[in-house]
C-alpha cells in the first residue's frame, strides 16, 4: 500500500497529516537521564511523556518532556539535518500516528516535508535539502514506550509556505478546490512560526523570488519577551502561555510591531495586487486581528491554521502520487 504523510517539522511542534487524521507533537525533547523517582504517595505523576529509544540515546518527547529529563533545546536550522533530538521527534511523531505493526509500514512511506524558506534557499539551500533528505531516506529503527518500530522512508522536500498555499488550492483527494482560480493568478503566503516568519509569492505556477523572504523571527521572540530572566526553557514558556499562566500585557503589541514591520518592509503595497493572501501557522492565531485588518477581503486562513501547512503537504503528496494511490485501491 502507498502511505503519504505531510510533515511540518516546526520549532514549536511537529505537525503531521495522513488521510484520516492529523497530530501535533510539541517539539519538546529531553535526554532520559535515568533519575526517576517512584513512590506510592500519589505525589509523582505516573504518566510520563513518550519515551523514544534510539541508537543515539534515550529521549522524552512532547508535552512536559522538559520535566522528566535534561532539556535539549536547539532552535538552529542544523537540527533539521538529523540531530539526535530531531530524530527522536520524527520517531515520536510516526509513533503517534501508527502502532508498530501498522499496514502503513509494509512499504516505504512517502514523507512530504516542508522546511523553512531561509533554510532551503540561498547558497546553502541545495546542500541543506540534501542533508535533510539523507537523514530521512531509508530504514529507521527505534522503540517508542518499549515497542519496536522498523520503517522505511522516502522523503520529498519542499518549503513550508508552499504547503500552506496547497492547503488553499487542493482538497484531500489532490483535486482543485478553487475552480475560479487561474494559473496566472498571484498569491501571497505568510507563515509565522516559533523561529521563522516566511513570505512567499506564487504566480504562473512559479515562486516569485523577488517577493519571497524568510527571516528568523517568530513567536519565540514573544516568549523571550515574556521571560526576560530566562527562568524557563522556551518550551516551558510555550506551555505556560497555552495554559494561561502568563500575562501578555503589552508584550504582544511589541511582538506584533516587529512582525507587521517585517511584512510592510518587504511587500510594501505589492500585496494589493494578489488574488489572495494565505495566512497560516500558530503565529497567525496570535496576530489574527491585525493581519485580517491589514489584508481585509484578500485574507484566507485555514480552518485549522496550526495544521494548515501539514494538511497542504499531505494534499501535495496525494496529487503527486495519485496514480500509485489509485493502484493501491484497485489491488
């Protein structure tokens, strides 16, 4: 059988989409240092985060992982080429999607991966893409909560904003869901993640490089404003923000000014000629009011902006591998 997974390996969370569901695994990793306390008082949680055992070591991944081991927090792009913690997150994501004996693992999985624009463009872009592909391609073995996994991956590398655009253009069957759209139409895409803000323009089925930008600014800058003394890891601050344990006060306005200034500086008034401006990722939810006010009727956001890019990557894979999927159905 042919299995397609859309994977958005964000610094905030690993987002993955398959045919019938999507999952989000916070990109929180700690090394299992073996210092675990056990008693019968009920004061210690028995529900630990997922444990991933690899050749490079044992890790906790996902929500609360930093409370159960030695935190690993690498927000640099080099993690995308296969650092031990990135492997643990990929394996944790696949383990959340499927049990180890799933039929999906009987043949190589088509993994459609969206990477930050800044990482896959410029002088080092081709080298970076090759590094990610080399890390992902081939056989992978690990244990998730003690259960053994053995998986073959066939990665296809693209960029995150193009995934967000594809979510707008295609449905889950890989067919056009915007029949009024012409191939000559021009679209803008903005994704605001934890470590990057990316702006892509697409026209005549081609990326317009002169209006496409990726910068290392994102919601992590807001988290840093909220914790100037660095009392928490970025992942812990993210959890506190989601739980309502921290007040935004005026920090959100400061953060918004930086992001909106970045958009205005690069696009100026050019966006007025776009057919639509696609808005995606978790940062959109924080700045929704300001972004919708700026782009008005041209704005489009997925019904699930956090998962929008992963959904688009999955749909991109369905369109690309439709013949293989149809052959699977008719066997």
